[in-house]
């Protein structure tokens, strides 16, 4: 049986909107599953103890069951994510592997722009999700972002797109109220910028200038470029952003960028960073990192712990 003329062509070229719907499907938590887990979480918060006198005492507190259920809430998305990104998923019967997005995009013959439009929102959703630190999710995210960075683009195209992203970032901050939606959209800009930074072939002076710009979009482009290039020459710029941030999001992205270049930092710079992060978490006036924002608090703690381990390993003593 032959296909009608044009049928195969129409199937090969899905629209960007269709790809976005695919990503929405991957991240969707089924309502029955979500409601069931939420009910379980609420029930687990209450502990009823019978007293020797015959009465009952009800305690309200989070338990290990609460934490396990909170993680389980995202299990359907995690399974779809591993299936989409490609990789291995442990199961009671062994390991299940999938070909992932790369194979899918190859079969669809998508243009680089269409692939970027599909991948970047997914990567941003993963990075800002509550389960972002799960090892399986992290592996899927790294796989997705690696594919994003491999997409071909000329230097001129990369620079034009980065300027557009800078303006888009400023518009997002101006027009959206603080919240999860705005954070995810800003993360998407930063992820796309990072993927394009190497192809833009910015000079060191240009990146320094971007990070010191009055334009908040330019600053996030500069921070993203420093993260991609992992060059210690941008350490002082990033340290300044961490210690004197213009926004919480810029501080977070600067910490992510420093984490990427950590293996290249000399001990003295690691000590500088430990001091700045400890100060930022001290609760003193003018500091920005508190337990109220778990993403920045946890990242700062991870950075400090890694640097302390590296310093102890290299010198045997720690004077920071």
C-alpha cells in the first residue's frame, strides 16, 4: 500500500507547537496519580499515638514516608523523561534502555532551530523542578543539554540570537510576577545562552563587559558564557555577582558557573569563594542566601563542601 503524496513529508516536519506539546506531555503528572500521592502526603503528616491511659495524641510532622511520597509525585514524569532523553531506567526485572530524543529528531529531520525550540524548554523545566537533584534526572538533563550544545550555528547567528535572548530576559523580568513560571522562563534563556556561547566566539573583554553591563539581559548572557567556557579568568566577575548580586537569579547562575570551573580554581580562589558564600549565608544585613530559597542555599552548601574536600585533599589543612 502506498502513501498519498505529501503524507510522509508532512509527518517529517512537525511544527514547533507540536514539539512543545510533546514536552508538556513528558512533564505532565496524571491527575489520579497526583491526587493519590497528595492524599498520601497529607495522611503521612499525622501520627496518632495511643496513650497508656487510653487516650490518643495526634502529632503533625513530616516523616520519611512524606519525603518518599513527595519524590514519588514526579515518578511518571521521570519515567517519561528518561524515555525521551535516552538512557537506562532501573526496574525490578533489570534495566530498560531507550534511544531518546536524538534518535527521534534524526528520524523527524528537524532543523537546528526547531530542535532548540523543543529542547530548551524541557531542559529549563528539569532544572527548576523539585526533583532536579535526583541522579536519574540529572543524567537525563545532562544528556539533553549536551544535545542542545551540539546543534550547529554560525558565529553571526549565535550573536544575533544571544542579543535576542538578552532582550527577552529583560522583558520576562519586567512583565512577569516573581514565581515558578518566571523562574523557568529565565532558566530557559540562560540554558539557551550557554548552548550558544562557544559558537558566538566572544573575546574575554566582551564577556567581562557583558557581566558588568547595566542591561540585566547582557549580564545573564555574560554569566552563561562564563559557565560554558569554564575559564578561571572570569572568576572575579562571578565572585562579584555572588557577593553583590543584582538579583537572586543572577546570583544562582553565577554559582552554577563557578561550580563548572571549580576543578580549575587554585586554592586561594577557592578560599575566597568559601568566605563569600559563608558570608552570604550568615544572615547579616545585605546578604542574599537563606534557607527560604532552598535552590541557592543547597547549591552554596554543595560548593563549600566540595571546595573544603578539595582543599583538604591537596594541602591536608584548611585555613578558610
